[in-house]
């Protein structure tokens, strides 16, 4: 027997601040106990659907509603936020900003406090859920000091105490390293099974979410539902890339090898693919056809690190220490590893934001003598959060700021800024205020603002986190171009495929130590390393293993080379 | 550069003061501060000074955590004392009914009585500042909120105060991050630039700081409402502590101090202790 718990009937919604409706004539019914994914590019309206389900619309985000949205028998237009919060529990994308309590225990109890539960009952409930989710030992810690995966679990515990029938996850994987992402998905699945809750996940990282069985995928684009299918049907239908969502890598590989996907009954995971000699043969043939481009010729060193480290305070368990490596002119480096391993710390050290042990030299020059500003003439750093960098109102002024401070002539500034805006695809918006831009565009403004200074080394902290597939591709191709023009680039990332596709060298960190410095594809060969740095093999590798291709790594490399050729053709 | 030892905010510790109930500490702080504000009895003030400096030592707070704020307060204190003197240099003689001149300077004639009066004012600062700082640095903001609520202040206001306290370290951190980011754009804020330039450059940090703080406030208020903050007239507190023997003792001590002030008032026939007659 199925029971409809969420129902949208010819539902449209227009934010007061927008000229166009964000959701257009939506019809959607979700049953009690379903686990489903809402996927779509940025601005497609997928988060707006989430806001209807948890009552932020129309209670906080006001706008015009036509049609009906019924959650557990209640019309959202007639229900206040507090009543809906007993029905829908929301885990926000940025867990850091949703922690309210000072300790894990207190944060989990927050909703109970607001319900006026007596203290001993709160303690009891908190302990029960902490135990259930395996975070009992963390109850006295500050949530901010936990790893990304642990934060996600604490946020989950904080809403589980309500025992509401609907769990809504807004991009749960955006800030997690690959291993934590997998664990989080497994946990969501377990909770769903145990409580028979209705789980709705909003994500654009389809492949990761599909590591657990889903009942349905709702594909949203431009405010409309493009597809409402089982994952398997959706993958057979070839709708994803047209609608700005990346296909699982293994499917793209099968397609490249010209294997007819319609002949394969179950496409939902590498394991589900049939053991078919024919498929193995086709994949092997395709792999053999691709000629792998040779590696780079000799290089000269740009940045040298010797025994570099930094300790934030005496209590820090794994401070960054003893990093010794050389970054060469023209390198495109990815810095990978678990949350909190010291990746960002290293970048801050290089830019002079924080003091350091050890020696850093740039083109043979000891950096110690230079201030942040002086280093910035040579090294550009794009922070993860664009809001921490932007200080001007207009795009042009923001990009021009660095040049103005360096005393350039105004007409020279204009030429340089326009040139940079063109490279970054922002030229059409040059007279716009920054507040009118999307997150992805703001990110590009900050890249432009650094790029215009023409630094020799460009460092970017998670340039693609939270970006949809199209923006991701744009940003990365743009960086690739810069690299080909000779810029040395370092990026921090959690995206394994990005690491392999775009970068030519990886530095892997775990617990404050540099544990590997190698070719990205080779990095994902060693099991011990993968585990230590909380990385994950991509499904390409799994595909090659499943069909017993000669060299799984070569297969991965062949795929990446083929991809590069297509993009630059 | 920035690390935790420079942050002005609560950090867990394990000395005696940390173990006390937040309500106890709040009541103690309020009563003792009021007592010090009322009385000008030098003996009492000196005793409280010694006590508050002793408590400060006991809490093992690092100088780097408070150096900035203390320097700021000292600057204001000196300014204040100077102005008090300028506005009425003869105030001391009028309250102590005697006049022993130290320096002849017309309107600005300095008397021993005025010096004594200013010394008392100075003692008042030295009494209350360490106690207030001590309270802020050793009290878990959530427990602080719970204790405000307990003495009758609405929980919404209590929570707002505690969130504000909690975000001081966060805002300090974003300030440092943004400052570094702006320097990386070419604003020289290190000692290599002149003071004027550094002040002007600092203004560039304010905009992003406000925007990123507003964004954070928006996110946290959404998160709080999604978890029903404000849905009821009352709320309970996970961190409320029950009163222990020590708490009662400290409260009694605070009340005794207030009583002493009242007794001294009687003995001195007013707020001032007068050694000159």
C-alpha cells in the first residue's frame, strides 16, 4: 500500500524579487518511504522545490504561488514553518552555518530545547541518536572542529531527534572528500531503511548519490520536471547531459566505446553491468586505439618548499608539518586529501597569510622577507568563498582594484580589465553590479581579479565546489587554457575525475603530512594511499577491472585523453 | 598571525572558575560591579582589586587573548581620568572637606584630595574590568544565555546575546581572512606601509566583512527557524547546570560584599571614605 506524502499539483512559484516564475506548472507525487534524488543544474529550481517541502516557501521566502503543494495532508500556504518542521527535517548544504550549539550534544538537542523538553529527557534522546549514528564520543566537542563527514552526521542527528517522516538533504556531498561522501550516502540509506522515512536528496553529483539504490530521480531544468523515472530508465534515456547534469563516468566510457546502452538491462552501477565478453572486447579495442600523449619535457623549478609547516595551537593533533616539494614552471597541480589534512593551510602559508616553519623560495628568492602584498605580485590566491574577497560594488571596479592600487594609468587599467573579463567570459556583464551575479559568476569575478595582476603562480581553493556541470566545465577549461599558455596553477579539490582530467601532478595530504607527490592516475593505483588520503577510485577504474582490461590505469588515461581531444577539437 | 591564543572568547578550561554555574558567575559579576560602582571606600576597593586580580591569575587566561582589549580599556581609562580632572580639578577638596596643595597652577591646581579621588576612580576600573573579562572568557555562551533566561530575561534576547558573544571569535577569524585576501590584492597593511595607508586599507576590509557576516546571520536564522526556535513562549536548556555547594558559597560571598558596602556607607556617612579628617 502506498501513501502519498508530498504532492505538487500544477504548482508554480515566483519569488517576489524575480521577474519570471522559478517553478512552472509542477506536477509531482512522492510516496511515503521513497528515496529519491532531485537533480538539475544551478538555477533549475531544484532548491526551490526543497524550500516548498520544508516550508521556507512561503513563510520566509515570499512569492506568488499558483496551484497547490500538499505536504502530509497540509497545504503549505496554510501551514506555518514550525508545524511543517515536524514533518520535514532539513539538512542544509553548508553544515557549518547551521550549527547553533557550542558542543555536538547541545546542537543535537536544539530542536528539543525549543520544544521545551525537560533536560533529562533531552539527554536521553541525544544519547540515543548519538549512539545510533556512532558519534557518542564526539558529544562534548565543538562541531566546528570536526571533519566534514562528522559534521554531516551531527547535522543529521540534530534533525533526527524530531523523528519527522520526511528527510530533505540539500546538496549533502558538496563539501565532502570522496570517501566521506560515500560514507554519508551509505548512512542516509541505512537511516531510510530503518525508519522507512521519505528521503529527498537535492544534488547534481548524480554518480555519487547513485552509489545507493534510489527509487526515482526527478530531473529538473528551467523550472520544469524534465524526467521523473527510475535511475535505470533515466540512464537509458540520454537526458542528463542535455539538461546540464554529468553522466556517470562509466556510462560515458561505454558510449565512447560504442556499446549500445539499450542492450544492457541495468545501468545503475558498474557492478550491475552484465558480464559480457562482447563489452569487454569493445572496451579493450577502444582503449588500444587511443594513442596516449607523451608527458612533458624538462622543466625548471618555480617554488621550492623545504620542511614547511604551521601549527595553529598546541592542542592541534595533526598540524601541517615537514612539507618538502618543488613546484615547476608550467605545472598544473591538484592538492587532494581528507577534510582538515592541511591543504588550505599550505596555500595560506605560500601566500604569507600565516607564518610558517621551514623555508619557501620562489624563483630562488626566500619568501620570508616579503609581505602578503609583495608576494601577491608573484602568487595569486583565489579563496574558496568569493564573498570574502569581493570588496567593490561593480564588476569592473572589483577587477580593477589590484591594478589601481598598483598605480596603473586608468586607460591601461581599462584595456587590461576588459581583456581579462573576456577571457573569463564576463565581458558582457562588465557594467553590472556584483550583487546581480550567481555564485559561479562571482567565483569567476574573483579569479579575474587575481588573473588581471598576471601572477606567475595561481592558487585556487576548490574552484568547482558546489558548481554545476556546465560552470565546472567552463571554469576548468578556462584554467586549462591558462595553463597551456604557461601559467603554473595549483588547485585544491575533492573531485577525483577533475584531478585526473585536468591536472598533471597531485600532492596528497593526510593528517598534516604530504603522503604522495605523483601523477594523478598513479595516485589512485595504491589502495593504502587512497584510504589514507580519503580518496576514491573513479568508476572508470572499476569498469576496467570488471571487464578485466589489460591495464586499468591505461584505460583511465585513454578515456581522459579522448575527452581532452573532444573538448579541444 | 592569528591562532587561538589571540581570540577574545570563551575557551574551555578546568580551573575552579570554569566549574561554577553561569548564573552564579553572572550574579557575582553584577553584584560586585554594582558594589564597586557605588562605593568610593578605598579599603574596600583595594580588597576587591586584589581579589579580582587573584581570580584572574587563577583562571590561567593568556595575556595574548586579552592584550588588545586591555590596552583599549587602559587608553580610555586614562582619557577619562584626564577629563575628570580637567572639568573640575577642585572636586577632591569639596568631597573630602580639606585641601593640601601639591602643585600650584591656577585653575589646574592639583591637590592631594583630587589625586586621592582619581586614585579611587582608577581602582574602580581595576576592580570591575578583570571581573567582567573573566566572566566573558570563562563562561560558555550557551550557559550564559541559559542563566540570563533564568534571571528573567526573555530567551530570545538571551540567545541573541549569547550568539553575539559566540560570533566574536568567528568575526575575528573572518576579519583576518578578509584582511589577508585584501592584502593579496595589493593593499599593503603590513608595517611596510605608513599608518595612514594602513587605516585607509582597513576600510576595504569592512565591506566584505559586513557582507559575509550578513550572509552568515541569514543562514543561521534560517537554520534556527527550521528547528523551531521561537515557536513557543518558553524553551528549556540542554546545558543548564544544577547549583552545587560552591555556587551557593560564591553567591553568599557576593551578597556579603554588598552588605559590607552598605555597612561602610553607614560608617563613612556616605559613599566616600575620608582619611583626611
